[in-house]
C-alpha cells in the first residue's frame, strides 16, 4: 500500500523549492553586484538578443526556458540612468541569468568597444543568424578576423558609388509611382522606405535591379528574386523563433520558408554565373567573391560562409536604413523650420534640379548628413549592443551629480551598451531631446555617438547607409514638402503628444515605428 500524498502538497513543496532557489541565487548576485544601483527583475532579459520575446528559465533544468512576452527595454532614453543616479546601472534578476549592467557612459562604452578580449560579444546568442552559414555577425576572435578581412574590401569606393546610383534609381522609381499626384498620403511611410531600401540593397548588394512593383519569375524558380528577398527580410524573426516543422503550419510561414530556400538557390546560381566574371560587377556580392578568390594569405571562406555574409548584409542593412529614413521624414514633418532650411540647402548644394546628387557632391551635403545623424542620435535603430565580461574587472563612471565611482563587473556579466540612452545623456548633449541637426555642424562629442557601434566591430555598412540616407533625403525633400497627415481623431493634440504618437515603437530586431502617417506635397 502506498501512502497517498495529496497533489496539493507536492505542488506546495515544489513551489517552496523554486522560491528558495530563486532567493538563494538572487542573494548571490546581489553580493557580487556590490551595491551598484539598478533594477531588480523577476525575469531577466539578458538572453533576449534581437528582442525575440524575453525568456524565463525553468528551475532545475539546464536548457528549458519560459517565454512570457514581456519587454522592459526598447527605446530607453536617459531616464532610467537619471532615476538610479549614475551612468552605469545594474539589473539583478531572480532567474538564472547572469548579472547585467546597462551603460550610458561614453568613456566606459569606448573602453568596452576597444577591448574585445576583455569584453567579447556573446556570440552563442547570435547562432540563430547562421541560417545560411557562419558570418561576420555570428563569429568572434580569430574566426571573426578572417570574415572581416575578406568582407571589408567589398565596402569600397566603387561600391559606395554604386549605392549612390542605386538610391537615385530607387527614388526615381518612387517618384514615377507618385507622378500626377499633387499630394501623396502615406498611411505608414515605413512601408515605402522598406521598399526603397530593398531596391538599394538588391542593386548595390547583388547587382540586381528590381522594380518598385512586382518582378517576373524566371524559369526554374517559384518566385522572383525580389519576392524571395522580401520574404526573408520580413520573415526572419519568425524563422529564427519557430522550429522547422512549425514553419510548415501556416500559409505565410510556409512561404517564408520557401523564400529562404529560393534566396539560397538564387545565390548559389550567382556564385556559379559570376565565377569567371565577377570583375565586371561592383556589387557587394561580386566583390566578396573576388576578395575570397584572391586573398594573399590564403584565407578563404566557404561557399556557405560567402552566402551567410551576403545574407547578413541584407538583414543588417535593410530595416535599419529604412527605419532611419522613415524617422527622418517624421522629424522633418514635425519641425518644418528645419525642413525649410534643409530644402534651401539642397537647392544650393545639389546641382541637378531633381535633387539627385552626384557621388562627388555627397561629401559636401553636410546639412543633409547632419539631419541623418540627428535622426540616428534620437532614434538609433539598434538601441542596444550586448557584450560579456571575460574576467572580473571594473569600469569607471560618475554619478549624475558628477562624483566618480568605480563599478565592479564580475566575470560572466552581460553588458548592455545602450546607444539611445548615451545619445540623450545631458553630460554630452545639450537639450538632448530636441531635434537640432545644427549640433552636428560644430564640434560634437564623437565618443557619445554610437548608432553604428564603435571599435573594430563597428558597422561595416556605415558608409553604405549614410550615402543611401543622404541621397534619398536630398531627392525627397527637394521635390516634396512632408507634413503629418491631418487626422480629425488627433485634432486637439499637443506637439509632445503628436511626437509621442509618431514615435511609438516596437522592437522587431530593430526599433520599428508603429506607423508614420505623413503626406508628401509636390513643391512645383
Ligand atoms: C542606418 C543603418 C544602419 C545602422 C544603424 C547599423 C547599425 C549597426 C550596429 C549598431 C552594429 C553593431 C552591432 C553589434 O555590435 O551588436 C552593426 C554591425 C553590422 N552592420 Fe550595420 N547598421 C546599418 C546599416 C548597415 C548596412 C547598410 C549594412 C550592409 C550592407 C550593415 C552591415 C553590418 C554588419 C555586417 C555588421 C557586423 C559587423 C561586425 O561584427 O564586424 N549595416 N550595424
Ligand atoms: C584590454 O584589457 C586587457 C586586460 O585587462 C589589458 O591587458 C589590455 O591592455 C587592454 N587593451 C586595451 C587596448 O585597452
Ligand atoms: C555624421 O556622423 C558620422 C559618424 O557616424 C560622421 O562621420 C559624419 O561626419 C557626421 N556628419 C556630420 C555632418 O557631422
């Protein structure tokens, strides 16, 4: 005969054990944290890279985690640092995640960025981005050096020039669609900038001119190159979250899977087609094939790694640039004085009346670049860069009152470099929440501006994005006046309310606007 133990007793005992374990672990972390002020969390977000839903590790298991769909980070400005009174704060969670430190201190951030051995990137969390093959984003240490060495020459002067030309073509395609309309109302301008950025990355990335509207399907394929790229870009978040079998379950996810397969097929074909002719192209893909064939030290990427890198250029370069352009349009609509000044500037600095700059004119477009930078300062698409601490170390910072403090950083901690908070830290930026592109024309604090990260691992596509942004803005503002679309529902709102409405975000890999309702009115 067995003694019946009531289910409720088992449940209670389990709950107590879980609670005790949590308390014990939490106490350990509190001790290590040595009084650094900051947040206390039930559930940590440190495992959540790329803002896939935050996860909860189930006690007594090694790998099991609970996904509960709550997010406490996102577009943080300096507020939380203000609240805790210093520029490095901690986040101590009850769950099994490591201690976490949040940084908005320019000097400390530079130290972390420069010293890659002490603060490596937590690459295990990026493995999901190896869908096509290992690449620049998912590697660290000596492996990363090989990837960087072979990919870097692709981002050359020739390729920058191509970015300029492809952006002009994309904008001309857009204006062609808008032709004949005095004003164009966009319920969400992001949808347009996503299309524009896609055309540019297909052109300058793959040497593929794709149309603004649908593209024909070539023989041997079930969808066009453009559709495949669109599906991959749009569906990446789902693809890295769901297991393969689950992708088969809905029509949309099945199509996303097909998009991945098709894109791979296209890339394999391109490798074969261009094996003997890549010299004739200037796009990133061909340049990468060329660099891979000719490295003097005999370093070489596999075909999968070449494809993996091109895929990562596509993912890293598409939404980031598209969202920045959408944010810029919204800011210019909110600040008509800046927009008029920008218009005057373009009229006097771009010789072509279409507003399309030549490649040689791009470096002179300082005010356009300042508008682009000021947009990135206020709304960096990548708000957070994770690093880890490879050793017990310390970082220096100051309190909001200016008193120096040394923060102990235990080995194994996660460090979150929060660009959006650094960019609004009043220690570096006057009137940090105001949109004032002029600040980039004078002396500005270079070390407190990290939209593209910094150090050896900074964004390899920075010039690509800057050229695309400057050319697109020049053409857009030269030809159209942008305003916030009138909407009777919001007739009585204040400026601040309107700004908050436009810049409502959610995070899908990068900061994504909910919707940017703007109207473009032809200037002539
Ligand atoms: C406004 C547009 C862009 C922004 C804000 C941006 C931002 C960033 C940031 C913050 C990082 C560092 C990420 C980290 O350390 O976790 C990064 C890395 C990277 N970006 Fe960009 N990026 C942009 C455009 C592009 C474009 C156009 C491309 C390629 C065509 C690109 C390719 C990459 C790659 C390959 C890396 C990894 C570099 C490495 O680890 O060595 N990005 N980007
Ligand atoms: C990085 O940190 C290591 C270990 O603390 C130190 O030996 C090295 O000098 C640092 N390098 C740089 C460039 O700061
Ligand atoms: C904008 O920022 C970049 C660095 O990200 C810099 O190289 C460029 O000069 C800045 N533009 C202006 C007008 O200051």
